[in-house]
C-alpha cells in the first residue's frame, strides 16, 4: 500500500510537534509537508525546533531537514492535520477544504458548524456522514472534520459506555488540567508554581456544549444534539501532561457498580478494525484507591487510553469517578490522527493527492 | 485583664506549630505549656524545632526556651489546644477534659460524639450549649470542643450565608487540597511533583458528614443534623497552603446572582464581638475571573477569611463557585483559637486555671 | 519631619510592585507618583493591578486610587525609584537625572557608567561620592545611583566580611535562581515545572563584573575596580522567591572556620545609623545542616538579610558555603530603598521636591 | 545463546524497579529471581508493586507473577543485581559473593573495599581485574563489583575524555539533584515544593572520593587512586529524574574549546563491543544555549547518555560546563547492568548458575 501524504499546519506549536512525533513511522501516513506561520516559513524544521522541541526525546529524523512552508493550499498532500491557533485556523482550514484537502483539525473554530462533525471514532463514527453534505456545499472533494476540546474528549470517552448501557441524564465535572493544554509559552510559571488557577478561558463552555453534539444523532443529514445536562468547572494545575477530571453522573436507569465497571472494561468498538492509532483498550479501569494520576497514567496506551478509577456512589447524582486523559495525545494530535484513520477506513480518502 | 493560660498538645507538628505561631502576642491568651510525644518531652522547644519550624519566619521568642512536656493532665493551664494525631488524640483529650481542662481540639476523634460540638463561631455559636451536658456526664468542669476538618470548615463558611438566606438542599464539591493538610512528612515529593493524587484517606466521608452536624439544630440538649445532601471528591495538589474547592449547590428557593454575592458579602455575625482572631470579614467575594488562587489568596484576613469567586449558574444544581481557605489557619489552628475565644465570650472559661 | 516625595517608574512590574509594597508606611518616604508604560498611563493603579498584584496579600491602600502617569519628568517627587525594563530604562533615567531628580534604579543600564555607583550601603557607602561628579557633568542637582543585579547583591554581602577580614582572591559560584527574578510573565511554566534551566541570559557576566566595581576603591573621583577573580554559573529553578548560591572562595590569608563565621556574624556596619530598611542583622549564619532554603529563609529580616550556611573547607579554594538572598527585596526594591535612605543620611537629598 | 539467570535484591525500591524495567527483554539476561525484605517475601511482585510501580508505564509482564523471595543465598541465578539500602546491603552482598554469586551492586557499602572495583566500563574496564584477587580471598567464584554514586558516575563520564586528552588537576562541582535519587518515600513534598535543599547527606564525600578510585590505576593487584582534587556541593531540587551538575575544571595542559568538545564527542570506547546497554554515544554535547535540562534531556540514549552543554572558559580554573545524567539509569540500575555485560564480555561470567 502506498502511504497517504500528510501535511501538518501549525507544525511548530505544542500540538503540531505532537503530530510530527506521532506520525513518525506511521504505517499508513507519510508526512510530506510541514507548514507554520509566515515567520517560520522557509526555514528547516530541525533548525526551527532545535531549542523548542518538547514532544519527545528527539525531533524525528524524517522531519529535521524538511523546509517549513506557509499555510496556503498548494501543499503536496492529501490530508492536512491542523494544529493552528484558533485566531487563524478558521479561514485557513476553510481554504484548504475548498481546495479539495481533507482537513482533520484540532482547532475549535469549525466544531459547531452544522455540517462539520466533532469526530471520536469510538463514539460517533456515523457522524462522518456529514462529509458528503459538506462536499456538496463546497463543490469540492475537500472537507473538515474536528476533534473535541482536550478535556471534552476524555470526558466523552468516560461517559460513552454509561450512555450506551444505562443512559446519562446529568453530569457535573471539575477538571484539573495540565499546562501543555495551554500551549507554549502558555501559563507563566509565577502563576502556577505551588498554585492552582481555577479558570480556563472558554473551556467550561466547550465542555458543556461539545459533548451534546458528539453524542448527537445524525438524522436527515443533520445532527440532533443529545439532551443531557453538563455543568463544568475547569482549573489549571502544575502538571505537564494529563487532564484529571472529577465526574458525577446521573444515569437513566439503575446500575450496580459492577455493571458500570464492566461497561467501561468491555468498551472497545474499534477492536478488529486495525486502525493503527487505536489503543488495545480505549478505557482501562484501575482498582488502585489513589489512581489515576497524571504523571503516572497519562501515557497509558501510548496516551490514547482513558484511565478511570475511584468509582463510588454519589449521594446527589448516581455515581462519581475520576478519569484521566493525555491532553496532547488522545486530547489533540492522537485523536485527529485516529479520526483520519477512520476516514481512510470508511473510504473518504482515496490515498491520492486531493490537493493538486 | 489577666491572660488565660494555654497549653498546646502536639506542639511540634504542622498544626501544633501554627498554634505556637498564632498565639504569639495574643491579647487574651498566654501559652504556659507545650506538650508533645514522650520522645520530645524534656527538650527545649527551640532546640527541638530548630530545623523543623515551618509556621513562620522564626520560632516566636516566648516559645524558644519552654521545655516540652508529656501530654498528661497536670499541665499548668486552663485551656488546652490539641493538635494531636488522631491515633492518640482520643484518649488524651478525654483525660484532660475529665481532669477539668477546656479542650479545643483539631483532631477528628470526638467530632461525632453526641455531646461534643463541632464549633464554628460564625455558624453555630449556640452549639456550645452542649458543654453543660458534657460537664454533667463527666462530673467535671472540663469539656471538649472540636473544629471541623480543614476542608469542611471553609466549605461550611461558603455555604452558611446561602443556607440562611435561601436554604441549601444539595452540594457537590471537588477539592484541590494543599500538602500541609497531610502534616509532616506527609506526601512524598515523588508522588506529587508535577502530579495530582485524586484521593485523600477518609476526607470525603468527613466532608459529607461533618457539615450536617455543624448546620444542625441544638434542641433538647442534642443536635439534630441538618438534612441536605453532600457529595465530595477530594484530591491533593502540589500547593503548600490553601485548599481550593469547586462547589455546586442547589438552593431551596430562587436567588439572583447578585443576591448570592450579597449574602456572602454581608455575612459577618461576629462583627462587634471583639474576638481577637475574628477577621474583619469572614468571607470576601472576588470579582477577578481567575481567583481565588491558593498561593495568592490563602493569607486573606491572616488566613481566617474564606475567599470565594467565580459564581456562575449551574445547569444541574443552581449555582457553582470556587472557594478557598487556609487549611492550617481557618482550617485548623485559627479555628480552634477562635472557638476558645468564643468560649471566653460566652463565659465557659473563667480565666483561672481549671486544671489544678 | 516632612516626608520625602517619591515616584516609582515601572510601578506595574514585579519589582515595581515590590516598591509599592515596601514603601507602604515608610517613615521617611511618601509615594506621590506612580508611573509606567504609556499603555498603563491614565488608569488607576488599583484597577490596573487588581488581577496582577503579587507583592503581598493586598495592594496597599495608599496606592489604589493613584492614577498611573507616563514616565516623563514632571512627576511631583524628589526621588524616583526605577523598576523599568532595561530596554527603556537607560534613556528615561537619564532624562530624570538631567531634570534634577535623584534616581535610585534597579535597572542595569547605568551600572557601569564611570560616575554612577553600584551602591550597597553596607559595602561601599563612600561610592556615593560619585554623585558630585555626576552633578557636575549634568549641570543639575539630579543623579543616578544603581543597585547591583539580584544575584550579585547577596553574593557581595556574603563576600564583604571575608574581604575585609581576610581578603578575597577568587570566588567560584553557581546560582539556583528564583522565577520572580525573570519578571512577569517571565519563564513559561512548561520550561520549569519539574525542571532546571542552566542558563540566564547575561547573568553570569553581571555576577563576574559588578562585584569588582562594588568592591572598588573611590579615588580621585573614580572607582578603581577590585582585583579578585569570579567565575559564575547561573541556573533557574522552580522557586518563587530567593536566589540560592553555592560559593567557593580563596582568601588572601588563612582563617579558621570560626573566624569566618564570626566575620559574618559581627558584620553590621549600618548598626546605629537608623536607616529604616536596614535589617537588624544584614547577615545571619545558620548552623542547620540543610539551610538556607529559599522558601523558608528568603524572608529573613523582611527579605533584607542574607542567610549563609554550610561553611566547609574547600579542597581547591579555601572555603565553600551556601548563601541565600531575597531577589525582589534585598536583590532589587529593598536595596534601592536602602540606597535612597543612605542618600538622605549622607545629605544628598534635601527633602524638598527637586524635580520641579 | 542461553540467557544468563539474574536475581534482583531489593527489587521493590526505586532502583530495584528500574532493574526490573531495564531487564525486560534483555538479550543476554533473564530475571529468574526477585528478592526484597522479609516483609515483602512470599508475595507476588505484581501485587506488591501495583500501587508503587513507578519505573515505567506498567510492570513488565515477566515480573508480575514472580513470587518475591528473601535476600538469602539459594536464589537460582548466576548474577545478582543489588539495589539494597546501605543499612543492609553490606552483609547480604558479602554473603552472596561468598556463596559464589557475581554481585553487581548499586549500594555504597563495598565501594571502597580494596579488592572491589567501582566499575564504569567506558572508564576503567581493567579494574575488573580485582575480581581475581577477591575470588582468592573468598575462596569462591563469587565476587562483588559496584557502580559509583549516582551523581559521581555522570560526573566521571564528563571528566574522562578531558582526563585522557588533557589531564585533569582540579574540579569544582555543584549539583542540582533529582528527587528519585533519594528513593521512596524520600524527600517530603513540604520540603521541596517551590524550594531547594542545599544538602544531601554523605553525597559530597562520595563525589570527592569515588572518582579518585574510578580514575585510579590498577597495578600489582591494587588500585592507586588518581591524584586530582575535587570540591563538591550537592543540592536537591524539585525534579523527578536527572541530576544536573555545574562543573569547573583545571586541565594539565592547555586546550582549545573546540578540542574539549571534540574530546567529548569522539569519546566512545565501547563502540563495537556490542554491549546491549551501551548507548550509541556515551556523551553528547549540545550547542543549545540553555541545555542540558533534566526533564528534556535525562532520557537521552535511553538514560545511558551523559549530556553536556554550555562549555565556557573559567576565569579561575580553565573551563566550566553543565552536565546531566539520569540518576536511576546511568546513575544506578543501567550502570550496574552495563557492568554485568562487561563481566560477560571479559569472561567473568560463565553463563551457568554459579549460586547452586
């Protein structure tokens, strides 16, 4: 099989680097283009990132000598992964889609567009059906798919097995989010060393709205949002990677604790599909009394597994538990890559350069 | 006015040190005895604490040359503040009370005893009425009063104005608690640097039960617990002092956000009583979008003020907000001292040595 | 005594805030002007700083309603404290001096000017004699005095008693510097959480050159630099306040360890002068085996005392030890204020508005 | 080739876990025995370590069901890796050696024994010759070899190329050491969050003495220590893994900076030997101005590479630089394993069970 050509937009940021890292040696995809702001364009990626590289021990060899380009259509690739900042992502992604590229983005700009899915392959693979509607609108083979916000994705992963098995009516969540979620330079050290910041701009709104679309039903070419209620409080803590979430849920029908755990442990809708970035288990439940913990558990399943623990009855809703997801992997680059793998599986990518 | 003589039990621990620090220059109280484990007894406090002192810049001068004694009745003082570990506090405090001492303790052992109040002067001053029942039982002038758990006290401070003005039916809370709450040596650094521990042994149970007694009604010599429901999740973060709490509440009757904030800001039941440790304002509401923060706000009102911020409507309960309290001051030593001041105000302490 | 009027340039930054804080209630000085960048000018200090204030629990009351001005001569004050960034400080300070103001600055720009002293009152009070030469050059009563770099000042404090008693020939120093030394926003949290950065731009050069001027001899209206050698390595660690320094020194003549400690403990050249910001003891030597530590010792003497510990023989030079100073107080604002107090003491300030 | 059987003493501690992790899939060695304190003996390793495992994402599968034994000869293995605490290591290791086991230990107890080498294969492979003398003394095939202290090993790695090329006469070093070097529970979080501890018990003595033996000459069956002088200051910082060291050296003969860097970059004495744990490059020199940094560079060469940067001239000695090594890998378990690989290469291990 010839590999599908990939471009990365915003390749120099925290999430962009993670795309570069995670696509190193990918069995289906091959990075052929790196693009970033005009300021970076024209320089070699290795030189640009020498002192800023943080996604792994070393810049992958394939990327070092690649010359960074500007973020304009004309890139030689079929799929574009976007790690652009939201202040520029909207227009650039639109342009790429209109020029025939498949855009899998981590930016928030198009998440709420009516014909753009917020895709999580384990949860709503049928939402990719919106792509046809998009193509019609654009008059182009190109399209945009998004992944949810970093704290939203793991939250939805934790809810999905309960939603399917018992129904979910309400969820109250307080997050303790990692620094890398704010990008670089992000949070000043004087604000967070020995401290907590109980606010992340725009985050609670995302956590309260995105899941309803993610769990929505595709019907007649449109998504009808799910109807449960979410109340989120988002805080920042001095952790490098891994968002911890304290969740209480009200279920639609009674469930024993054992049934809840079983629902999580049995959840594996992608098993057998052979998607390269799909972890062996999308969810693991830990019986340790003091886990999950970000520094110890964020890398489970190479960062693609949501780790859940501390299931207890909640005296107000039904159950409460703690979940943890790697915000840069499952919460960003890894999800966008898994989404693209699902696109291939479902036949939305033909493996030939669309953009040209 | 001659000062009332004070003994401190467990004077060498994290909370014990805070007693020593906060009583330096106290206008009503004078520390005449320091006591600790047998291992420490017989040594000068200054020498013992030289390398372990952490409650302030320097060991207060009055305490340096005091010889630490064992924790047995016979100490020359009227009031005993106890910062003992719960594995020994129960029996020792009982013994002191039976020998005629007024015991104001931070330990959890006697909190749930039927005739022992969990006292917060701003909330339940009438609960001190239980003392008479205790005295009868003991056949002694001595008695025990307790303060709540460190995360409970600030939580109750935040709820009280809402409870009085609108009624509270339900509260969901997730805490982000400071390291000093675990004492010394407490949490190993390898467990918390760049990490979160989503579990504190026994803490959630305390937060779910103690407030019901604290908000209870004294009637016929017994406390009838309040009836609202609490669901708590307690986590530990890499903060030195200051517990942050994310709270959602359901009120008994509708309230505007402005009314809620007004309830907090108007709350000052001890105003005019002249209790030395009572802060000018027991609660402050901050309008900054990203406050309260432990490193910046824990010392408000010398650590006695609960700082609240981020009031928002909650789509599941009615309101949510973030509150912060200094766990060693308002959450421990400061509350025990304020309790003792209230004892004096209400006439339970005659100012003469009871113990002898 | 009528108070001397003070203006603070760069009043909104990390060091500027510390000036505002430390001058609250100062017995000789009264802040009459706050100035900052054009962007801040025209707004009330309280409003500007509401969410950025970090120098203490609360913005001092006197400063809250003051309207921030631009940094141009015309400010109604006699002494100007400058906490300006070095990219603008040079010209602005020059302008103020030429207009007759006494400028006591923390910026590095003029430190190496031939007629500008790097003043540390305990070390080189006679260097203020350069002021006359400056006045002549300027044809104005105004002048500039500087304090050393934050890591330099405490380093020099530790060396001075040894220099006087035994002579110093060589010093090797490695610093572990606090985050607040980099200002705000300063060091990104992703760079320092659980990490060390073994480099601070320009810092080693300052530590190697400034002490030679500070210890220099004023002779014929010029300073002849001291002749010893310094080799510095500067690193950044995840500490909020307090620079720790590991120092090895070669002395000119033999000394017993007891003599070295005695030299430090006896050092108190400002005793009896009554300078308000002069600590009771400029240096304390701690016998604890694991001190000084920044979080526990940086506030000694309200941040004006240099704490030294761990004196040991060095097999290569003569002695080694660890010293600690508060980088924002003794290392910045506190030193500039002490310098101004010395100006008053020596008669360089007449207490009447010079600037107008 | 049949794999050589391995036992790990002290398998539950921080270093012991790292042995378990690093030997997973080792091409020459196979762990057949895990041993620890009597308290742990009899339990399965997986169960014992479930909540304490920290050496990687998951306990290696091979180790999970192994039953932990007591630390007494009788273990079924040829080589014993010891991660025992120094308060028990001395006698136990002696016993194993006397019973015919090859003991490669990380404990300090036997490092200074006259017939026990402190082995670093890149530096002193000929020191393994002491083994014969040991065997004669013991009347057994068994023996003990040690690796140096965690901060010593990387320090020596940095010095060795300079020692060979130019001679080393003096070295002044200040370390910033990671928390994992103190084991678990180790440093209390209240002592290190936002802080530095400028003291590590016994560490400076080790850094000042061990290198002289490591660089010594084996002659007539004894090691004659090297003659250069070392002065060390050891501090603890809030880093998880990776000791940073600020080093100044005086060389015996002049060298250009380029020659110094070349000496480091050309250093690779084990190249071609095929030792499985030998990194591709034992030393890398980084030209980034602010590296090496522990969180970013400690894992270079899977933790076996010493990373050096910031070479500058030193005005007192000749050169100064910053080096970094992973204290649990190259500084402990990884070095002990590399030592054992060298034993095999040199023929000291016959690959059959010695112990039985």
